[in-house]
C-alpha cells in the first residue's frame, strides 16, 4: 500500500453524475468505510485540496467548473475519476448534453470502475492516487517544473 | 437599509454534494431574493428513448438518480405495464413495494445526515449514515446492488427473496428500527436542532398547493397528499395513511420524514406478512402503443412517468417529472426574507436531488 | 393492479390560460406540463390533480404562428415547466411571469428536444386507444 507522509485532502465534484457514485463517495467518509483513518479529509475548498475526485460524465456547463477547480488546486495534485460515467460517459454517452468522460477535459490519474462504484473500489482508487501524488511530490522536490494549467479549448 | 449584494451559491458548495446555482440577492444579512439556475447535471436522458429499446430504458430510468433509483425503475415499468396491459403477479408487486420502502428508509436516513451536516451537527450526520449502511447491507443482500438495484423489470421483478432471507431481513429491520430512535429522538427533541429548524422556511398550505409542492414538503404544510393512496402496485392491500404535520417549517418537514421512516418499517412488515409464494414476473412480448402517466410516491414526493409508445421498440416520448423539479418554486418562495445563515438548512429540507431535477 | 383513469380533453392553444385559471379557481393542483415534438407541431399535455383525480388537457401548438399563452398568472409554479418548454423544445410563449430567456437550462445545443424522436420503424398501426384505462 502506498504511504504518504502528509494528510491528503480531497475535493469532490459531481460533473453530471446520477448521484449514485456521489453518495458512495460520501459514504466513504462516514462510519463503516471511514477514509479518515488514512488521514484523508474531505474539503470544500480547491485551494486546500490534493486529490480531485470527479463523479459522472462531463457536460457543457460542468466542463468549465471542473477546469476552474482543477486549476485552483496547488501542485502536486491528482485526479480520480469515479464510476463508468467519469471514465467514458457510461450509459449517458449518447445523450445530447454529455461530452464524455473526465479525460476529455483533464488528465486523469486513476479510474475507478463501477456503476455505481463501490466504496471499497473508491477507497482503493484514492489509496492508489496517494502513491501517484507521492511520485509527483518527489518530482517537484527534485526540481521538476510545475505542469502548466489545463486550458479549456472550445 | 444596506446596499444590495449578490452572493453566488454553488455550483460547487460544501453543503451540496451536487451542483445547483442560486444567485442570492442580499440586503445586509437578509436574503431578499433567490434566482435559481439549473442545468449542471442535465444529460438529456429522455432523448435516450430513441436509442435504447423499452427494456433497456428500465436501466436508464434507474440511473436518473442514485438515491430514488428503485422507484425510478419501478415507475417506468409501471407506466409501460399500464400501456401494454401487463398483469404483474402479486408477489412481484410485494417485492417491489418492499424494495421501494427500503429505499425510502435509506433515502430519509441519508437526508437526515445531510441536514445534520447542514446545521453543523457532525455527530448526528455520522450516526445517521452509520444506520443507513445497515439498510444498504439488506438491500445488497436482496438485490445485489447498494444504490442501483437493477431488480425491477417490465413484467415484474428480476429477483425473489427466499423465505430464510426474508426472516433474517425482518429480524434485522426490527433491530434497526429500535436503533433509529437514538437519532430520530435527537432530531425531534434536541433544542439546538429546534433552534435551527422551528419557524424557518414556513410555507402556508395554500401557498404549498399554489406553488406545486409535492411529497413531504406538501404534507408538512398540512395537506394530506401521498401518491401511495392512489393505489399503484398493491398499496390498497396495506393499511396506510399519509403522514401530515401542520407547521410547514423546516422542523415539520423533518418530522414528516422521521415519521415516514417508521411508517416504511411498518409497510415492509405488512408486505412480508401478506406475501404468498408464487411467480414474480410474467413474460413480456410486443411493443407498447398508447400513452400513460404513472404517478408514484418517491421519498421526495410525487413523481410522474409519461410514456408514449407507437408500436415500435423505442418510445416516441419518455418524460419524467421529478419531485425536486416540482419543489423548485416553493424553494424560491421560501428563500425570500430569511437570514443568509438559514439558506443551507432551507435548501436541504426540500431534500434536493439535482440529478433527478435535471435528468 | 390499478390503472388510473386519466381523462384527456383537447384545448385550443389560445384558450389554455383561461382553462388553467378555471382549474385554479376550482382548487386543482398543477401536476406537470409535458411536451412531445411532432413533425409540424408540439403536443403539450397539462396535468391537473384534485383529490387524487388526474385531468389532462391536450394542446397542439403549431411550430409557426401565435406564441402559446403562459399559465403563470394562475399557477406561478408553471414557470419551471414553461421555461423548460422554451429551452428544450423551442416552444414560444407569451406572458411568462419569470422568463429566463433560454438560460434556465445550460445546454450544448439550442432546443435539443425540438426534433421528433426517430423511432426504429414507423408504427404499423396508429394507437387505437390513446388513453388506456378509459
């Protein structure tokens, strides 16, 4: 299991999910699953966050919100796409207002499968993200340049 | 009088797991107007009816919203069954009612936790969600899913509950019901909860009707209206009366939902007692031709599924009017002349579900 | 299983505001407004409820011609449905009490529901009984 010295904070945003994955993400933070035992705290402020958890496929209005949130997060940062909709667009792929998975907008580090994704799978995904976060942090420390902000191209 | 300030509320906000945007127009600390703007979760799934056939649409329908998922599937199937004149076997109906009442308990406990979080009672939030996990375990044991069940299909139920599982389920539900009192007593009797909810966001009965409120919103204002009284599925076989409170404030809405949790426990027991062994589904062939408006009671209120078939395997039109959509005008009404600090509590007491509002 | 009796009456587009006002005076609750795109018109259904009885009013609004009168004078709550008609279908309305002017939904394409659904094959025979249960 990956280990991260500092306590990583998590920001959750619902891109256009059916709520199924959202409540499972929230369930991870409550008793029974309790990701706080890994030192993970849910925050509402992107400037405090290290991990961006996105549920649901990306549609037109949320595209800009996601970019906005992502660009406000300090480096190092990782993106976890939770559920099939966040991965590919899922069952809503063919609808007129959906652009597709989260990777149409942002670089995604971890994909969590499931419809709805199970809390166990979400926790596995977040723990995997911690390892990537650590690698990114080490690279920054060694003098690597901060990746540029992701621009939205219309 | 102070100058007017506009505070944007959402789309990304800590009290909202889902995005909705409100422009709150303030004079000092008072909200004088709230202007909603929706569409962050709009996917356009009604139009999927032209790409997916009627049986596949049952899955799409369940994914309108992950909280009321079962009722969404059941409502869609009820509408198609009414058009195609399919007679679902009794046991199929009882199973559907058991699952829809179980999802009502899960939804109300989830909502109770979010409300507690909204007014800063972290412990109550965690306790509500701890109890909710137990009902999810039972749902998972009987359907295989935690939030999306997939157990409802056109013509009946995809799964049956074996007798020994049912016995265990009833035993666990009885123990859960007893444990629920610990949190619901806090909601009903705690003075800090009352301070944040009593007299806040009051809606008069006439206003509630005029503004089109549904579900616990309407019943908390003293109007006895519950679509389960319409008699879909086999609700007429059960002893059931809508739960009504009279104050119309946030506390009354909390009280309606708290009492509905216990009502649902009772309805599940009644179903289990009346269920007889038998088939759970019938074979379905052919395509729907005609139209029907199926009305069901979700945890959030009355929901309408309109289907219009033209004899092909794709529907000509599938439309869902969800309870939160109907509760947007009452919400806008309540958000006038209140303190800014009360906004989260008022928004939460309509039990917002944005993904079903916008589909 | 009970199948609800759902009477359906046809109302002229120009008369819908008066019809709604009469329903409001009679103590009916607005349940929903739905719309189906037809090739040359919009098929709208206004549903009202009183004591668990459903009454539907059908309006065929041509794509061209006079805008549809809003019912928000009688039922303010209708603004959500009517803005939806405007944004998703492109139905033109007059007298809307709260007009978002196409900004109620945020959409990739304008009026995405305006075109009729393409179904797999044309109906073998038209629906004989449009309201089952009658």
